């Protein structure tokens, strides 16, 4: 039995080296680390395309088989999936360039008090629980996806908070990103099927963790 399992793993490894690896993300892949990881992947796996797929699903399309790995920044409770922490990111505020807050070099959590904040409850990383009762934003505007979030912010209807990767990967005219000094960091996870071992997934996880280990400075 053990010998058959070993043969199956070797066959799977051979299959993995010819094809593609599809990796999903909701708002941003790995931010400024994405390009460097892509280059490393192409050097180490020249016969396998690394394909980035944007998904608004909390599990990033894993359940329907459209991807093999998902980059997520919130907890996944589905017991079918394994979760691997690969690093953390700083939180950044997003404000309209016409907003007085955009003139500051950095913000604090208290600067959101009395303001309207744009939140994506499905895939976003910002919840009201981040603030104490006395310092919470005055109102929440629900959005779906990063484009709607950025449009609301650029027009001055709300402010937002997201990861440093969002700031790096989603510049938008009319939007200024500023670090939030006293905000807790955002954990970044890779999620994949527990019962579907893959050499490619293991290699991608290793490279992603190394990318964070080599560069943990905020944007």
C-alpha cells in the first residue's frame, strides 16, 4: 500500500510540472511582492504558467475547482481546506485626495471616528470590531469588490482601510493611501485543498513565504 502511494505521488509530481497553477485573490495578490514572486516562479518552473485570478468568493474559487490556491486575508472555516500563514501586512487608509486627511503622512485609528467607512463584508479585511465603541466610524457603506470601494472613496462619499497590498496594487486617481500607525497587522494566508497534495502548491507556498520573509517592511 505504501509503495502504491509513493508511486501515485511521483506520478502527481510529474503531472504537476507540465501545465499551470491558478492562484486567486480578492483585492490584491501579494502587493509589491507579486512581480518578484512571478519571476522566481518562471525561473524555477519554466514549463508551468502561474496564473493570477481575481475572485470575489470568500474561498477564492477553490470550492468550484477554478483555482488550486487562494490568497486570503481573513479566516476560512471550511474544514475541507488547509490554511497556511505566509506573512502579515500593514493596514493603510484610503481617502479622497480632496480630503484633509490626505495631507497627513500617516493616520491613526481615531481619525476614522465620526466618518463613513466603506466595507466589503464578503472579502474585505475591515470590520467595526477593530475600533472601540467610543471611536468607531459613524456609518458603514457596504460595497462589493475593490472597484466599487475605490469609486466611493475617490468621490468623497466614504473613507476606507485595507492592506498595504491593496495600496500597492490598486492606485486610483483621486485616492490617497496613508499608513495607519496603530492598526493591527493583517495576516495573509494561502488556502488549498487538504486531500489534494501538489508539488506545485507546496513550491508556491515556499516561494510566497520566502517573499514575505525577505521583505516585511510596510509599503
